[in-house]
C-alpha cells in the first residue's frame, strides 16, 4: 500500500468520500482496510422551457395561433385552471368560447374588427398588431394579385421592424441595390436614353417615384458602379453591380425577389402576349431530379448573363427585360 504524506491512499480516498457525502465526522481511520466505494451520481433532469412563438417566423397566422395556444397551455399546465379557449375568448371579448379553435381549424375567417380583438388577446404591441393584421390579410386573400400585394406589404413591414431593432444593419441594407437600381443599371446598355429624372420615370412606366430614381442614381454614382460624363451627362457602367458583395441580409433578398415577381404579375395584365413570354410547368420530381433541375437553371441563368454581357460590349440594347426563374414546391411529401 503506497504512502502519501504519512497517510494511505485508502485514507485519502475516505476523506474525499466523506466530503462528497457531507458526513460531519471523520471516519477515515475506520476505512483504511476497506475498498473505496464510488458515490452514485444522480442524473440531472432536463428542464423544458416553453418558448413563445415569434410572429415574424410565420406566413400562416392559423399556425401561429395554434402554436401560441399550445405555448400558453404549457405555461399554465401546473395551474389550478390551465389556459383554455374560453379564457382567450374572454380576453378578446368574444361570446363564443371556442372561437379561437374554429379559427385555428379554418372554419372561420377573421374580420378587421376580430383582428383587433385577437391582437389584444394575444398581448401584441401596436407594431406587432399591425404585422398580425397584414399576415391575416395575406393568408385570407383568395385572389392571387391580392395575395401578392399583401405579401409584399407584410415583407416590407417586417424589414422595417428588423431595421429598427438593429437585426439588419442599416448601412448594409442601403448599400445593396433595390429593383430600381438593377433596372437603371441595365438601362445604361440601352440605346437613346436621356438620363433626366423625368425621362427615366417615363421610361420605367411610372413604377418608380422621382425621389426613388434620384436616390438610386446617386447611389450608383457614389458607389462607383456608374460614371457620368460631365460634358454630355451620359451615364456608363464602370464595373459590375455588387462586384464585391458583402453578406446580404435574407430579408433584402426576399424583398428584391418579391418585387421583381410582382413586376412580372403586372406585366401579365399590362403587356401584350407578343411583348412577353409566360410559361409554366407543374412536375412531380424526386429529390435528385429537383437538385439536377435547380443546377441546370442556375447554369442557364449564368450563360444567358454571359452571352448578353458579350453582346452589349459591341452593340446597344433596345429595351430592358426582366427574366425571373422560379422553382418551388406546391405539395408536401407523403409521409
């Protein structure tokens, strides 16, 4: 038996055991002949904390209401009277005790008045109440044009919330071009363009205000993407737009893409079939086929951009067109 400082290893272990088990008297001398006994460690119980659903994460208000109700049920499950539909109706000043349940299940829609009452019962701030209203209007709209309009309104409102909270850096947001900037940048390759604000507004069919056009032009010049001839006033490209891009906020990408898609929807009703090309395919794909098609679309987009850039080096364009590519799921997987 090895010695350490005049004491055996068994004695030292016994003292450690004594400390771990909170024994108040020293029993080490009596354990010198005994083998050490390991102290059982009790497994820690995992404590689940209910997390409130974040309204900005939802595009389906009924799903949000369902998750919010389950959250409140979880919070109050140990209460004498757990949270229920009747309590929500009382908070919303609604006579029907199961009104929330009917809304969640899709058996009822919310009117403007009910949206206000629900926001109150949900405990939403004024800002969040407006976000909830836009979310409901988007979800309940049946006309595709109306759904697109409310989705655009909802997306832009959420972006403003993120900017005010600092979730999106304002300088980064202002640096990344919007849809007007992209179109003006393409206009630089169009023949016979006058770069006065009035003429540009007419060229863009009045879709952008004078202030928006002025801001976009100034940003293009200030960033160095475009240079202006002081003698003629003509604007020309200096380098590729976002040649050295920083991390672009997801919200900005979504906003830009939704704006461009909305322009496409307007063109469907505004332009003659001879001036546009609209087509659609509805396909059943495997995951591998989807990935392959996605890759082909990306390669096609890059090749089209490359070919157009080469042509614009020797000739001028006659008109600016927008090409949108979309590939998205319309059903869930069968479980």
